[in-house]
C-alpha cells in the first residue's frame, strides 16, 4: 500500500491509497480508513459551505421597518426619521396615534350608526393625536405611507368579563373582554379615527390594524378569542365600507402567541377576506411562524402576505452591552431571519426610539435609537437591523439558501431591479472560514462585497471577495451579523 498527499479543487489535502496487492490489507479496514482520510479536516472550509440557488424563488419582500409611537413627535425627530429612511433603509412605519383605544371614555351617543362629530373632532384634535398626525404627514412628505395601528385596551363601557380565563392568565382586576354587544360601538370608534385621519388630518395611508395582541389582554389589547375575531373584523370592515374607506386594507390581527390560530377563522370568512390585505404576527421567542404560513398558503387566499409586525427582545431594562449584543442584536436578528425563511414578507422592529408607552405604562427602552432628552443616536441593534434593511429592498425575492455550517443562519434574496444577489447571515460560533457557492456554477456573480456588524464594528464594509470556480471564501469572527452583496457578471 502506498500513501501520499494529494489535493483536489476545493478539498484541501487528502490522501490517496494505491494497492499493490489485494492481500496486503483487510478490505473492510481499507474502506474505513479511506472514508476517514477523505473526510474534511476540522476548520476546512470545503466542509463548511453555504449554497444559494437563484432559480428557486419564494415570497416577494414588501419591506422592513419600525413601530413608531407618534404621540411624542416633534421637529427634533425629523432628522431621526430621515436617518431611518435614508441610512437604515426602513420603508414601513407602523404608527400608533394614541397608545390606547380608550379615547372615547364616554359613549358619544346611544346610536353607533351616527357619529357625533362635535365630540370626535374635539377628541382627535387634542395634542396627543395632533403630534401623531404631524408625524404621519412628515412620513408622507418622505414618500412613506404609514400604516395606522391601535394598541391598548378599549373603554371600560365596552368590556365585560369572560370565563374561562386564557391559559396561564390570572383573573383580571376588572373586565378585559370586548363585549359582543359592543362590536358596532367599537367599530364606530375606530373608523371615526380613520375618517378624521384621512379627511381632516390629511394623512395618506393604505393599511389599518384595529387591534393588537388580543391574546395578551388587558395591557396590549382587549381580549378577543380566535372564534370571535372574524365577527369583530367583519363589523369594522362593514363600517369602513359604509364610510367610503373600503380602499384601506385590514391588517389581521397582530397576535402575540404563535400557538393560537386566529388565521383559520378569518380565512373561513370570504366576505371579510375581501378587506384583509395582510396577516400579521409578533414574535419575541423561538416559536416558528411556519404553521401560520402553511395555513394561509393552503387556503383559498394563498397570496395574502404575512408580515412580522413586531420582533426584537423584551428585557429592555437591562442596558448592559452584553444584553444589547446577545439579545437585542443577535437573537433579534435570528428571529427576523427565521421568519423570512418561513415565508414572512416584512419585518418591523419594536421599537423605533426609547419612549413612554401608555399601555405599559412606563418609560421603555426597546428602541433602535437611544433617546437622551430628545437627542437621538443609533444603538448596536440599529446596525444589526441595518444589515438586513439596507440591502434587501422592497420587491426583492427570497431565494433558496442552504448551509451545513454549525452556528450559521442565512437568508438569501435576488433584487430584480439591478439583478444583484444578497445573503444576510447570523454567525454564532462555528468555523472561522466558510465558502459561498451559487448553484448552477459561476455565471451569476463576479464578486461579493462583505459588510459586518460585530461587538466592535457597525455595519462596515470590510472586504470584496473574488469568486473562483463559482465559490467565494469568507472569513468571519466568532459572532457576527453579516451581509454579502453579489455584483453580477456583465
């Protein structure tokens, strides 16, 4: 038996075995030794490869963005909004104009079919709403059509108590369930706000989410169970149509617990689905949105997009650098990438900037942007989000991406406008060197530009990678969020 080091393209050093006589070694032992020697060595990039396939295309990306509390808007925030649009790449702003749904503390009248505009005009012109209308108009001036959303509980007079309690919930100190006898009144309240926003505040908007996390009452929204949700939304949709707002699409229904099925009952209502433009979910954990995506794709309405309208992390009171990096940067990015790989068409970070939220109620620190006495500066999590938002533009399509690399999560996209390919990845441990290949050979990409965010770097371009035989070799630190932008061959 002769053994000698040889090499194959992309395989690194291996050993070939040549036999002078079949009697010199046991055949089984020979086979085992051959398999061992031919296995990639630890750290060898040939065994650590990401492969993308532009021919396998999935959902079209609607965009990425932020949740925006409009109630504190002032001129000092305009440069921040400009930064979010021009630098971060945000294209979707989920704007909450009040922070609660209880502004109609007393019924405007006893007839839900007749809006008392003397009452409503007064309510919607208070400083809280006026600040939000100004924020929305500024977004319009920047080419953004905010989608309006409501959060927090409804007025006490619309609520009752419902038993049994939701799993894991304690009995509330006061009623938190939206009374079915009050659906018409609730619809009057929320639709009157839309009418004012369009006709008096002069806001251009396309989407409306009337309810938030109704499976996490009472702080986030009034309790509405999955079997009740279609009836509530149907009532709102009818009132919108009656008031000439049927061009506004409903976003349904911003649920927080992914194990609940709100989509199924909504999909069963053909009339309601005429008004539904987007299905929406929130995630701050590890649960997959895939069952919900499959439910929609297998329905009679398979092309309704699914948006992740809230993601991020929840321990905002821990302001340590470690929490900022591990949870608000790495873990939050992982949630967005997994949702995209599962089929989401958009992802919105919670929150834009540090601010007081009425439905908590306390000063919160979830923002991408630090707020120090109305001086605004990006946090590390801002640059983590930028790795995705800046480079994957609306209209891009997700394409297939596979990886055998330990500790690596990737998503890949094709931008049809300029025919570029983009790979966004999250690295948490694993080998320092990996390979990136494009299925079908080297015809797609001339080179890759590499941008990274680490503990020390903020979405910085660090290299331009050559492509040889259709493969680029990439060196990355132990932990990183990275983006590769492929320049197409001419």
